[in-house]
C-alpha cells in the first residue's frame, strides 16, 4: 500500500520544481535576428517582446525609434490577445479537472 505522506512529499517537491522552473523560464532572454542582423529582437521566456532594433541602413534614420515602438506595441497587443484566448480555453478545460484537494486521488 502506498504511503499518503510519501505521496504528499513527492507532490510538494514536484510543485516546487515546477514553480522554480517556471520562474527561471520567465526570466530567460532570447535574441533573434533577420536580414543579416539588420533587425534584432529580444523576448522573455513569458513570450513578451522587450526590444526591437532596426538598422538605420534599411529605413529613414529619423523614424527608427517610432517604428520600433509601434512594432513593439503591435506585437505585444497580439501576444496579449493570444494570452486571453489561451486563458479562456484553458479555463474551460480546468473546469473538467477533479478537485485537487480531493485526497482520494493521491492514495
């Protein structure tokens, strides 16, 4: 017979590991580039776009900062809308899950 105390310890350890991993992933920065490095972006592990850099050689140098800000805002708007849809769909699924406090599942 399985020891419920042991199962709770395993569950707590796994929960902490998941939480720590999630935090680590959220803090990760990833950089991407295109056009031989003429356009560069930085994203966090959350999917949030944090920086866009456009080489002055491919646009009017006076409008680079405005373009970067507008692109950043548009991408983050799309990411926010995506997150809302994902949250809505996952909420539908989570209603079907058993109550996590139901201890009979752990025995």
